[in-house]
């Protein structure tokens, strides 16, 4: 066992003072960061009043909106006539078409109508004097023969009685609204109604096998147009899902992102050389350009889009211009910082041979800066595909505007889901393509 005397210990302390005489910050810096983070979190909770916010939030709407993303409903209306008969009406633009006869609506011999809401025992029987709602293992009669609907017996928890109607909430399956002269039913289905062919199409409500047979070898539905062309037109011009308009707007978004990023990179490239201190030894010019880049970056892309839509009107031109201005600032700053961090030895070596300035930049600078330029430009292009969707919502065109219009109605959430999925697919594909291209140009392996 080695014993260290006092002189040796003093010598070690003098040689390594950072280990034996640590400052207050070094000893308690980590703990102070943790305490500061906790205090800031508590302040944020108080400032935003998070407990009240969470308590008053309408969490039930989350489930409603999510269910509407993946489903649709049909709303038959049963009108009780003065003679006791029951007339069935469907909305004008019903997913079932202009002349619906669903198999879940059954006319009984006694004049009543039975409606199956779901396959789990939720059934509604409508007659001239009462409506019977069967759900959760019980049948609840509602008398409609008097001036107001009246629940016979105990009112279950899933049923609410109002002055002039009774509402039965059947969960995801739908709901039933009962009054003295009408019963309105909302029946929900999983899936997207008429996603391929709308109700006006010649192929509507035909089995997939029959549609394929008509397209491949069937007689022409329209003498002047092949069935294949007709089917494509019906899909592309689907009035409910508007595939043609959605895909056109999606392509506009991609073009906006590409054009804005391309123009921004072309403008930023020469300006970056003038902004880099080691390339252009003019401090005034360096500072002016760097502050110019800061100005373009400090104004958000969304704000630029608002300005340009007022100047040029709504459309893809305003969106491309907003991306161009933002990317000129962002890429200009990134390019200039990359230039300022290059190794000057190759540049000085080529300059010593008497080569012209263009050749010095070409062979002394570009080989070092190209990987940075390619990497940052591709990343910004990929990011701008997402950004172009957001600025589209303020009138800059593209699928963002289409998405905002669908959300604003608060009734077309399945269309919102469709466009969101398309955007996710495009972003995923662009991310994969950007990564592959970046690794290929930089000579590295993608993981």
C-alpha cells in the first residue's frame, strides 16, 4: 500500500487544482439547474392555470372527432303521419344515394318499423303510439301518443328527457331523438362512405367484381367514352371526396416547397460568400448581409405569407414567395457560417499558385462547403413541405387551404383525416428521399 505524505499531496493539489478546489458552480451547478427547472415548471403551471384548463377542457370532443375521422353516419327521419302511417325520409345528400332501401330498416306487418342500430342488440322500433329503444340489455318504451314524449318506467342513464323530446345516446353506434311526431336516428358506420365512387356515378353501389368486369370487358355505359375512362373520371371528380382537387392542391404544396427552397438557395449562395468574414474582408458588408439574413429569418414564414397574399392575392405564388424569403435568410446564415469554418490551408495553397479567385473558390472552398450546402438545403426542402401546408391555411394555396376549409365546417372530419394521411405520406417519402440523397452525395451510409 502506497502512503502519500503531505508534501506529495500538496504537489498533486497544485498540479490539478480543478479537481481539488472546485468552484461553487462546479459543485452545485447540476443541482441548481434541476431546482431552476422545477421552479420554472411550477411557474408555468401557475401562469397558464393548467389545473383549471384541464378541468374545463371538453375531453369528450376528442373521442367524437376521432370517431368521425374513421366513420360516417346515416340519418333516417321517421315522420308519423296523421293517419298513423310512418314516412321514412333521408337527407338530400345521403351516403346511401337518392333512393335508399337499407336492409337495416325493416317494415313490419303491423305498420311499425324496426331499425337495427348495431349488431350488439341496439334496436329501435317505431310505431304510431310508441317508440321502443333496446340497448344495454334493456328495452325502454317511449310513449308518443300524448302531447309530449314520455318514458314508460325508469329512465336509464343513457337516456335524457327534455320538454319536447327524448334523446337516447347509444355510444359510437349512434343516437336516437324521439318527439311526438318524428323519430330521428343517427346510425354510424366504420369506414369512409363512397370513397371511390359517389352517388352520382354509374358505378355507385356496384360490387367490386362487377365494376372490374365492366371496366375490362363490359358494354360501354356511355357510347362516346370507354368504361375505364369513365371510371377514372368518376373517381377523379368524386363530389364527396374531391380527389382531383385534393391531389392537385397537394401537388401545389410540393411545388411551392420546391420552388421556394430552390430560389432561396440560389439567392443565399452568392450572398453567403459576401457575408463570410474570411472570404470577403469587408466588415461593413459582412454585418449588413448578416443583419439582412436575421431580418428575413426573424419574420416567420406565416407572416410573410400573410403579407404576400395581401399583395398578390391568395394562391401558390404567395406561398412560394414566403418560403423564398424565409429560406434566403435561413440558408444564407447557414452557408456563411459554413464558409467561415472551412480550413484555409487548401485555399491558401491554391492561391499561392497564382490561380484566379474563381478557381480558388472552386477548388479551395467548394469541396469543403458542398456537403454542408447539400445537407442543409435538403433538410430545409423537406421541412418546407410541412411549412407549405401551414401557410396554405392563410390563403397561400395548396392542400393547407383545402384542409382548413374542411376543418372550418366542423362536419367533414373524414375528409380532414384523408388529407392528413396524404400529408403524412408525402412528408415520410420526402424525408426518406432527402436522407438517401444526402447520404449518397456525402458518401456516407444511411442507417
